[in-house]
C-alpha cells in the first residue's frame, strides 16, 4: 500500500455549500481563511475554491447533483447532525469567537478550557457545518 505523499498537508477537507460564493467570502472574512485558488462559472458562481488557513487548507464546492454529490447531504437535511467536524488551531480563540459571533455563527459550545490543555469553542458556520477553534495543537504532543 502506498503511503502519503510528503507535502505541506496530506489531508484536505472538502465542504459543499448551497451558496459557495457567499461561503468563501464569509469564511475568509470571519474565520480567517485566505483564498489560495478560486474558480467560478460563467454566472460568477464559485465552482471550486481552495482556502488556506496557516499550513492547512480546505476545498469548497457548490451543492450539485453529481455522481459524488449523491453521497453527500447538508447539515440542515439531517437535523444539523454531522459525521465529521473541522478542528482549527488558532492563537486566540476568545478573539476568534467574538468575531464569529458578530458574523452570526451559532456558538454550540461556549469558550472553555479543556483538560488536555486547549482553550476552544465550537460553532456552526453560515450553512451549519460544525467547527472547533482551539489553541490545542495535537502535533505538539508526542505519539501515544
């Protein structure tokens, strides 16, 4: 079995949004992402975006009826539940939380200090995807 390619980050989460154009702008303005790549169709709708966050990245695409899209549902289609969430390492979760709240993010778990050493909060973005922003850096702890 082939192992991972040695690159900046070997896992890149992909999220779909009904309004992908608005989502890209919102994530950049309110969560601190930066556009790495951005592609739109002839109507000006975002069809693919790559957003950088430190040395990590997410990819954004629109909700579409495609072969891959048939495997996906949006949070509001399943009562807001999810099988995955995103975890982002930030320097100041208090300031990040204040900005997210001001932008309308739903805070689902308030700022807290965790037993494993991180300070964090958890929220839903503009279309209900769940994010945790924390000072905890799993890379800074040794394996097992």
